[in-house]
C-alpha cells in the first residue's frame, strides 16, 4: 500500500538515496556520466539536514511516498523561487521544486499520487498558479508534467552543472511549465 506523508529529519538518507538513483537513471544521456557517477548519497543527505528540509518552519514542504516502510519517491513544493533563488520568493504563486520517484517504481502510479499530493498542498495554501522547471532534454519528465495539465510558458533558464577538473560548468537548458488550477483536484478534476 502506498502512503504519502511529510518528510521527517530521520528521512534525509532515504530521500537522498532516491534523489541520487533518480538522477543517475533519469539524467543518463543528458548529464555527463562522470557527474552522475560522483553523486554521493551521504553528502546529499547532509545537505538536506543542513538546509532543514524537514523543518515545519521551512518555506518548502517535502512529501514522501512510502511502500512497505521504504521511501520510493518525494516531491517538494512551496512559493515560487524568482530566478530559482530560494532566498527570493514570490508568494503570489506556487512551485513544484522536485518530483522524483525511484526508477524501480517508474510507471506504477507513484508519480501521479505525489503530483496530486503536491498540487493539493499548493492549492490548500492558496496557490492556484503553479510553476516548475524541467530540463529541456528530459522528455520523460516533460510528458509526465504535460499529462498532469502543465504546459511550457516560454520561459527558459540555464542550469549550471559543475564539473570536476577545473572545467567550466556545463549549461543545460531548462523550460518552465505552468498551469492554473482552480481547486484541490486541479483544473479538470485531477492534475
């Protein structure tokens, strides 16, 4: 049975594990192999602890999908980040910051459940205008968001991917998706 619940401090390692595995599978062929190979679950877990993602006072909320007491996905949402800056928030609209499902659970409905939970959470906080950023080359994620009712709005950004060996960052194009949802079940009764 799938359970959706709020992140707790003890979840940092499990969430980071899903995050790393999903990057390695989902961004293969999009990001350089050397970048994906050096991802470190412990470092990402510590970063979550450092920024306090499970703190109820944090401006963003992370919800976890669990099956058999194992974290298999998560989504993070909150106020829109102007220029994707966590310190420059626009409280006039909401944003889905992350949506990751462990690759072993792709295609099982976990992503849809997390998306519904995230959209409902945003809607409960009064946000009807929703935005998110996705890598332009991530066709799987783009199809998922389009099925959820979001569309590209013409805004683009560049995600700077830092590389080792003193090489300059690699710029990956991101597209902004947006939608206006009228109620907790989305514009058409569901996301």
